[in-house]
C-alpha cells in the first residue's frame, strides 16, 4: 500500500513533483558547476599567469652577476661559468617535469654594431626549438611562448634563420634600424651580417638588446655548446611556511617535511630539482613572478571558494524552501491520512521517500547539467575544458540529500502537528 | 414573472449525461429546494445556475439574459451582480477576518463599505465576532459569515449548496431562520440539499434522479406533478 | 480594501509568506552580492596585480641624462591620486666597497616597499639614515650579514673622493637584477654625492587598466617634455590578459548562478501561489474578474519582492564585504545603484513567478477549483 500510495503521489501529482525535481536539479547543477570550476580554477589561472613569463632563472654556479654592468667577463671566460646546452633537455626529466611549461636558454655576449665603438648586448636564444628528450618524448619550447607580451613590429624569427635578428626598440631607435634593414655585428670570433626581421618593444632593459638564434651567438662569442642562463616557466603551488623554510635551506627540514616539500610543486622545490639535473647550476625563483603568482592564485581561489559557498547556500535554501512549500501544501491530504488512522511514522516516511526520490532524480539530472555549465564556463573563459573531479559527485550527493532532508523536516513537523479535524474542516 | 428559466438543459461529461433535458422555471421570490441522491446532477445544476459552468445544450435565462450564451468574462460579471453563493465548505479566506471576508465580496462588486458589512454581520448575529479569523470561529459561525457575504450585494438569487451539511442541529436552525427571514423579505432562494428537513422549508422541491427531474413537490399547494 | 487584503495575506499567513520572502531574499542577496563583487573585481584584482611591481616607468627624454624632482612631480600629478600604489625614484651611482666596484641606488625606500612588494628582505628595511639594503649577490660576494658595518667609497659629483660608513640592515632577494645592487635612501646618496635633484628613473605602480595607462602616457608625453613615460609591457600586457579572463570568469559564474537562483526563486513562488488555487476559485465565484484576482496576487508578489529585495541588498552587501575583506583585505565600495536594481529585479522575478500560476488558475472554472479538494 505504501508503494501504491507513493506511486499515486508521484505519478498523479506529476507536475508538482517534477517541479521539485526540477528545482533540485537546478540546485545540484549549480553546485556541480561551481565545485568543478572552483577545484579547477587554480590550474587554469596558473596557466594564464604564465603570460608573465619565466618564474625561475637558472644560472651557472658562482657566475658573477656583475658581468653585464662592467663587462668584466670577456677575459675570464672559464667554462664553469656557463651551462651546457646539451644538458637542457634534462629539465623536462625532473620529478615535476610535467609542470615545466616552457624554457629558453640565453647566451649573452657583447658585440659592436655596424662598426661603432660602443658595445651593444647580443643574446642568443631558442625562439621555438624542437627538442627530443632521452625519454623518447619531444617538445617545442623557446622564447616565443614565454615573451608573448612583446610588442613586435615585423616578425619573430625562427631558430633556423641564422642570418636574421630581432632588435630592441630603444637600440633600434638610436641606430635608425627598421625591420628589413641589414646590420653587421662583430664579436670576439668574427663578424656576421644579419637581416633585422623584427623590432620589439617591452618597456624594459631588453629594449637595448639584439636577439639572435643561439647558434649565431655561440659562434660570435666562441662559446660553442654553452649558454649563460636559462629562463624556466613552471606551474607552481603558492608558497607556504614549509616552502619558505625550504627555500632558505632545504637541509633544515626533517625527512618527512623534505619529502612533502620535494613532492609538492613549490617554486623552490622545482628550482631545487633543476639544480640537481644541470651541472654546476643555481636555479633561482624570480620573486617578482613567483610571489605575485602565488598571491593572485590564492586570491582567485579564495574568491571562487566564497562565491561557491554563497551559491551553495543559495541552492540549499532554494531547494529546502520549495520542499517546505510543497509539503505544506499537502496538509489536507496528510490530515485525511491521519483521520483514517495513519501514525506519524508512516506519514513521515511517505513524504520523505517521495521527496528523496525526487531529490535523487533531480540530483542526477542536475549533476550532468552542472558538468555542462562547467564546460561552458571553461571553454568560454579559458578556452579549455574544466577537469571533471570525481570527488564532486559525493559532495553534491550529500548536499542534495541533506538539503532535501533539511527542507522536509520543518514541514513534516508542521504536518504532524496538524489535527485532522481542523484540516478537514477547512481551516 | 420568472427570475430563472431552464429550457432543455443538458450537461454531458464524456459519455455521462449529468443533466438530461431539464426544464424548470423559478418565479421571483420563490424558495426552491433541489433534492436528489449523490450523482443525480444536483451540483452540476447548481454550477450552471451559479454561472460557474455552462450547459452542453439548452438555454438558461436569468433575469432575462441567456447565460448559456455568455462568455466567461460576462458570466463573472453576472455572478457578481445577481447571485449570492453559499457553500457547504463555507470557503472563507482564512487569512481575512469575518468582517474582511464580507468586504471582499463588496470589493469585487463595487466599493467596500465597512459599516454595511458590519450590518450584514449583525443580521446573521455575528457582530461580536467581526474581528475573528475563520479558524477562530465555529462551523455555524463560519457558515453565517458565508451567508452574510452572499447577501452583502443584494443578489437577485441566493444559491446555497448544502448550506447545513457541515452543521449541527442548533446551527442548522439558526441558518434556516436566516433563510426564512430572507424569504419573507422577498429574496429568491435556491437550496441544494439532501436533507429532507431543510427541503421541507422550501415552497417547492425539485427531485433529481440520474440527471432528470424525477418529480416536483409543491409544499404549499400540496400538488404533485410528473417532471 | 485592496491593501487591507494584501497586508492581511502577508501578515496572517506568516509561515508561508516567510518561506516566500526567504526565497526572494536569498535570490536578491546572491544578485546584489555577486554583482557588487563583479563590479569590484577589476579594481580589487588590479590592486593585487600591483604585487608584480611597477607597470610604468619615467625616464629622461632625448639627450637628457637625468630627471628633476619637479618634472617628476608634475608627471605624477597626471595619475589620479587614489590609483597610485607607489612611485619610487631611483638614482644609480657606481661606488666601491673594499675597492670592488658595485652599483648603488638611491631611492625612497618606503615607496619601494609599495612598488616592489615581492622583495624578500632578510633582516630589516632601513629606517634611519645611514642604514642600507644590499642584494644577495653583493652580500655573498663580500660576506655581509644584516648588522654588518661597511664603508662605501666613490667619486662625488665634483669628482672628489668620498667615503662613508653604513650599517647593513637587510639583504634583498628577488631572483632578478636587484640582487646586484646596494640600496640606500635618496638623502644618503645625495649627501655623499654632494648634489641634489638627480633622478635616473622613476618606477610607478599604478592601479589602472591598459587603456587608462596609455592615456596617462599620452598626457605626460604631451605636457611634460622632459619626461618620457614608458609602459612595462610585461606587466601591463599580462595583467590585461589575466584580468580579462578573471573578470570573464566571475561574469559567467555570476550569470549562471543568477540564472539558476532566479529560477529557484520562481519555482518556490510558484509553489506558494499554486497552493492557493482554491482561494482563486473562491474569489472568482464571488465575482472577481480575472484582472482583479491577478492584481491581488501581483500586489502580494510586489510587496514580497520589494521587501525581499531590500533584505537582499543588505545581506548581499554584507556578503560582498565579507568576501572583499577575506580575499582582498580591503573594504568594498557600496554601490548605491545596486539598491534600485536589486529591488526592481526582485519585484520583476517575484511578479512574474506569481503571474504564471495565477494566470493558469484564473482560467480554470471556479466550480472545478472549489470542488477539487
């Protein structure tokens, strides 16, 4: 009889029950979408923040940072002040290899431009370099990806164009160089004629530089197979107490802490791992980028958490409100059931089972609709899919269950407190 | 002259003939009772006369107007202006006081007038309970509010559906007293009931069976005729 | 009578109406809260992005080698004062410690803390004259620790040799070029150099959008010829990209949440009104026209919407404020325009939600409604 009654309620009150299921579905889809977006927003924003460029700088151990200020390096060119170009692929073999988005080596040297007396800086780099890793994988990496804020008039050059160059806007302005012009540069090891393919404006010191493919700079500076620094762009986890301590001195950590630190994508841990694979190197987080990324990531996540909480509360109140309203509506029916001798318990069970069944239906529909909403957000904001986190399913299930239950309880109590006579006599 | 005239009225729900070819006329000032077992078509007839439903066939002429030809909008207007409805279930608005429930009818009719509404309540002996909500009133009191509401706009026809169906004897008498009073004042009253005692009070009793008029009893002339 | 009926319905059916009011208030809270946050995001996040440091620098124009304080002041006056996060002037000077060459920078250290919040200082920021900061590269090279005393020598503006003692108060770590410098207050450097009012470059951290920054640049270029303003592309361009995405994210989230919430509110209102089909039937039986029945319910809906909206404005602001204080540790600005907008939308939604079930109910024959129980 219980089932017959429930069937009756569910099927014959189709409209009303569907409305409950619909509202629950809305709430559940809201929860699903928000939770999924919230859990993935960190990764997404992290990717976006990569536009700020490298957050780790790898330099040779004991390299004097004063070189470029005084030009004292030219005579003391010992090999341990350089990194080996052949070792660079190893950066993609570290524990957090997957988090390394891009990297580009640089070889800085001084040249004379068009026979002038004054030295100008020339840097060789990878623009977009194809690299085959020992692991069998291959990747394309280089400066084009890392410096996408550059304002380039003309074109980027490729690694193969060994007779082309890009010139910084300040230098170009001083020497009246425009894209298409031909310049001649002379280094320690000879002279080279280059066609300027592009002039770039960055608003920083780089505007004084000439960029050429790495091979060209190595030839000019007589530093075959060597680079002076590597910029690495990595996805990192915002710093916390542990990582700050580790950054100061990794040896101060206990073994357990050390493992946690090493296996978390802190910028200091990634730097440490890069140092392990590149001979005689020091990998230093660029604080301007690393710190700010952490701050912005944290804020964004917190913001999303709070908005999610608000929408969850909204969804919860919306659902329980509707459940309350629609259960109260049935006072006459319940009064009748009581009048024919139903006890409180079976009545509560009847109402609860109905509502929870609707909750299940709405929850399932809502979950999938929510995935859809999450993907809409992901594609239109970040241009990529939002990762679907399985942990959202139990979260939403528990939420819907609790909320429908919470919505039913006050109204069920209200119904039970009804006296059948009053209800039936139309008060 | 006849206030209400039903000519060959039928009401068909699917294959069921709820009313089958009814002819009936009600002169002004008459107190008419409609009796019959459940399913005999009492309520259907009441709904049609009360402008809440339309016949499938035939015509219903109320105060010279054929209401079976009218659209829902003018039916509403006719109901408002000419008919006072009294229900078995009272149907009071439960968040309004007795007085306000009476005033609602005034409001939809023309203008609410608190004094007049109060007089209507006095007439049914409820002046002291004017500020009470329906839930604070007994069944008899609620029915009296319902009557006061039905009377407030001086309807031509008072239509009562089982007005004593939910009342005990004492309250039944109070309600019948009010009806007698109304009758003396010249109101036309149609009461649908299956309580013979209530029906006895009327001048004429129409007995319905299977959607047809089985017989009409004339209380005061003592005559009987086949319907 | 109309008002009397509506207020009676609202006051005497308290529990149901509370349910409805709650629904409307929740919707309005989410609406006003999220929209306030959405409006404040660019501003608040823009502030956060200032931790990337200067986004605009001022350099001398043409052949000039240095800027003067008055030119800088004039240029800076083109930035709205409430969006200036920090303006730090720098003067660079080659000096020597123990006969080793270094570069010293004189600056306004209090402003540097604002323009370059990412600096990690091991030790203290200098507060008194005579105390300085050095980069880690410098500190490593000559083995300095916070608290060390050191002597800086060099040639002053007139070519004479100077020699001054300083206390090292902190060591700067940035991972960048700053690690190679010695930082001291502008007054200390000017004192040593013996001349005033020489500025090589000014770093400005301005909380503004890319287009605003560009317009500042144009204004300064046009009106202060001695100063050339330049945007730090890496910061401004990237900030533009990321901020646009963030705002789009909050925008979409707001739209989705609002859409779903509004439907939720509407269904609840519909449930509350549908419950009263009997009342609608009765009113019609009493001779109420469809319009007057609709008017009755609409009136209730409007009052509910107005009160719910008002409640929502308050609660929404509290929510937005909480978010802002928690996330950005800054209070949010209250937007007066949110009051009418929220209330209007609440009224609209509630009215619409009332209208739908009422319209379907008034078309039903009153007899059916009265009997169907």
